[in-house]
C-alpha cells in the first residue's frame, strides 16, 4: 500500500498547503480520502488523472474536503476523453442528499456520460473494498463525519 498526502490544510487558501486529501494506491486500485482544493492538481503532478481514480472516501462535506470533486466530475465528462470506468463514492449518512443538491445546482454539467457513479453511505463497522479492509467510525465534528482505517491483508 502506498499513501501520498495530497493536502493537509484547511479550506483557507494557502500557497503552502492544499486542502485535505490522501491518495491510497493498493493492488492497482487508486482511492482518495477527501478531495479538497488543490488535490486535483497534485494528482496530475503524480501522473494520476480522472481516469485513474477508482473510489473516493469522504470524511464529511465541508468545502476543504469536497471542492475538487466538482472539476473532477466535470472533467470526467470531457467529450474527447470521457471517463469510462465506474466511480464509487463512500461517505457518511447524509452525503447522498448533499450530492443530489450539488447535482441540481450544476444541472447536467456534472452528470456522468459514459460511466456509472455509485454512492454508498456508511455508518460504522468494517467493510471490504476489494483487497482493502476499511474500518469506519464516527468522529466528533459534524453528524455525517466519519473516520477510516485502511488495512490490506
């Protein structure tokens, strides 16, 4: 398992730190934990594009954790090189409602054209995502906040 910190800052713009984001690469699968501003550019610097991300785990829906999701979804529709691989999003209870409102705000501009988007809301417990075992737990922040512990057996 390879872990790369894409950002460790807050939603306050900074030249020193991007907002929250982590890339987990394991057995050919690319997972993100959060997708704050600046993370998309960090991924591109690593040679990782919108085609390469398999799964995104969101800890919660504050701007510093979700803001690069918008250009990611928009770019995934790019007609000359549209994303084909399905995308999975995992987040705490309430994320689907947040996401539905985001989709309404941007109308058709973020809707997948050639791939499926699957959103799973998780509460607590252990789940397997391919070869990754993920322990999910509530954290004190906002009601939908979740923390993740990743292991690969």
